[in-house]
């Protein structure tokens, strides 16, 4: 549906973005970090949605909509939802994902039904750095890459008690 108000997810619904889509798919496959910028309502989310699917790579998708003063719980819940969606969607990789993430501090994965729970308080709270490293290890095991797709990534600036840029850099170089 070309005129639906939601972001698009399939290539047939994407209008006039052939060049951008191909560029984005190759960028996702070839480079470590790709940033999509553009004015509001210009199709960034749609382009991202279609490109990650077209890339054929496994992806963890984050929609970073945060409250006015985001705390650790807000962030941990966003991770939990993203991991839950990842496990549901990538059914062929389920065993490998469960195995890779089984010892992450503060993360508990239940199957049947799939449910991801996170701790966000105390010394046993979700270790986001460790989780990123485990996803990186998983990538090695599944033959190369797992995409971390973050929509509205600029929102992470508001989590000023955690340096996401450093966390990402750390996870990508270990
Ligand atoms: N190339 C396109 N083909 C079809 N529909 C499009 C295209 N670009 C944008 N749209 C439509 O325009 C609206 C805004 O698109 P989308 O949400 O993808 O943009 P955005 O840049 O992520 O917006 P925002 O800045 O609000 O996050 C949606 O209804 C989407 O379906
Ligand atoms: Mg958007």
C-alpha cells in the first residue's frame, strides 16, 4: 500500500528508492557502521526496514523511543524487546542465539513461549557491553554478520549516563 501512513517494509511498496536501496544494502553488507540521515518523513525507517530484510543477514532491530528522562530500566526493556523479536524471527538460528546469549548477566531467556526478561537494578543488572560482545561472537558463528539496526538512534544521545558510541566502538573492535 503506497499511501499507508506506516513505514514500509517490502520492496514493492517502496517508491523511487532503487538506487538508495541498493546502496544501503551494499553498505550494510560491506561496512561496519552505516548511518541514514534525512529530514522528517522522508522515508528513512522504510528504507531501513526494506534494506535489512533484503540484505539477507540476521538483524536485531531497535526502535529507540525513550521517555523524557530515560533510565536504565527503559534501556534494558528496549533490549529485551529487541532480543525477543530477534529470537522469534530468526527461527533457524534459535539454538545458536540461545547458546550465545545464555550467560549474559541480567538476561533471562524463556522459550515456549519466547520471553526475554532483564534485570535493571543492582550488581546483576543487564550488562549491555557483554550482550553486544556475545552478539558479535554469534556473528562469527553464523558466518560473518549480525546487523544491529537502530531506528531513531539520535534518541540515544539522551541516555547521557551511558556513552553508546563508545560501547558500540568497543563491541565492534573486540
Ligand atoms: N519511498 C517511499 N515509498 C513509499 N512510501 C514512502 C516512501 N518514503 C516515505 N514513505 C511514506 O512516508 C511516510 C514516512 O516514511 P518513514 O516513516 O519511512 O520516514 P522517516 O524518515 O522514517 O520519518 P520520521 O522522520 O518520522 O521517522 C510513511 O507513510 C511511509 O510509508
Ligand atoms: Mg522514522
